[in-house]
C-alpha cells in the first residue's frame, strides 16, 4: 500500500439557507461584504432621489436593495438549476457569493440543445425581473422609496442579464457560444476551447475598457472601480482557465481505464491486526487492503487516511475492520469501465472496489491516484 495522503474534506460553501426542489441553497460569507459595499455606494443615490429620508433611512433602503438584488440573483441561478433538473441533470447546490451566484450542476448536458436551454434560463429570468421591475417603477411616483428600489432593481437585472450574455466562459453567454460551436462541429471540447479563449479576452477587456473610457474623457479611473473591475476580470479569467483544463482532461478520458489504474488488493479478515495486515501487504507486493468475510466476499476497503492516522505503536492492537469503509451494494466499479462513465463512478474522494466480469475482486481504485496520473500527462 502506498503511503496514504491526508484528504481534505469538502469545503463548506457557506451558511445553508434552505433548499428548493431538493436543491440546497447556501450563502457564502463574502455576500456580507458585497451587501455592505452595495449599501455604502447606493445610499447617496437614495438620499438624492428621496428628499428628507435622512442618513439612516437612506442606508436602510440601500441595504434592502442589496437584499433584493441577491434575491434576483438567486432566481437567476434557480432558473439554471430547475431547468437542469427538468432535463435530468442532477444539481448539487446553489451558492450566493461576492460576485453573484453559481449553480453546481453535477453533469455536463449531453447535447448542445440542452446546454443552450440550461444556459439561457438564468439570463431570461433576469430579463423578466428587470422588465417587470421597470414596468412597476414607471407606474410608481418618482421620488418615492418604491420608485428608487424598483428602478435600480430593473437596471441591475438588465445589466446582470446583459453581462452574463457576453460570449465567454464562465459566463452564461460563454456556454451559449460553446453550445453553438458544439452544434456546428459536433465536438463539445471544441466549443469549450473557443468559449474559454473568448472568456480570457473578455477578462482583459473588463479591465482595459474602464481605463480607456476614463482617459478618453480626460479623467482617471477611480480606485474602487479599478479594484472591482480587477476582481471581475480575475473571476472570468479563472473560470476560463478551469474550462480549458477541463477540456484538456476530457480529451484524455479515453485513456482512463479502471483496469489500468487499479491497485492489486490483498483480502484480509476484519479481525486481523493492522500491523499484521500491513506486513502481509508488503510481503505480497499488493497495493490495497480489502476486508472480506469468512466466505471471502468483500465487505469493506481499508481507508488509507485511517491507516496513516493510526500511530505505529497502536497498529498491533487495532483490527483492520475498524479502519474499513463499508462497500455498499452497487458501488463496485467494473474493471473494463472507462472514460466519462468511470469519472462519474469516481465522484467523491476515497477508494473504489474494482471487480472483474464475474464479480470477483480485481483491485482497488484510488480517486487520488487517477487525479495525479492525469495531471502529469
């Protein structure tokens, strides 16, 4: 058995707010930062448009606007998530963060048409909210709190929709561009590459355009504006880079075969001391320990992280069964599984039991082994 690595637990995305249609909804702590910034920036505009409201009242209205804005961002993301569910794509969660929100869809849409539908759902809802808020604002009396909130909400949602429709990953418009290139070429990776490189170009423009506009008008860009542009540009550049990495990985997926990466497993009974099991492992030259019952049926995989965490002086007294993760029915991986099917089977950290065509133990597949091997290619 190779020296096991400490595995990081999945990072919590933030405070859970609840769930919609079974989809968990979270808000990261960075949302508070965004709410404060929006409140401070918007309060002077409230003071100017609503006479006599006062400083406290203006900041309170500005904070309400921040909450409404993020509520509309949530609706935007919910559009993506519910559309994905309707198309049979599992959704892990929705998270609201500093720059908006994200819907974590567990699987890529299998066709460009479904990619288009999922991607377009969010901006479409933002346009609907923006149009509805604009109509309501025009019906309200100018100079009132309702008018100010509705008008700003309309402008914000129309800007959100317009910005998200820019044709570069990771924006929704980038996914629409990906779907279009995919539909024309028949190659999803080609669409990803085109949209990702366009996304990198957009990231550069997000910083360059405000600077050019400011100097063209004879002034200088504000420090706050530059910081905000740099933050958005970094977000777009990072997302585009991740998309390119994902495309490169998918191009190598045909090389990914369970049989090629599986470590040979040594079967042991649950009551065998860990020290003895490790001695047998080394003598046998195997790479993993599988706990079996008296009929040699596999019932658990000994966790490498648990082995590493067990002090050497305690290993003669700890049975391997105490360090094993139970093998659930249907969880073993077929030795001939490959490509994207294997990736889906490896969702989550840890090890997987690999079985041959007759259901016998073939070996153990470590998710981390696969990840390291692919990253080196």
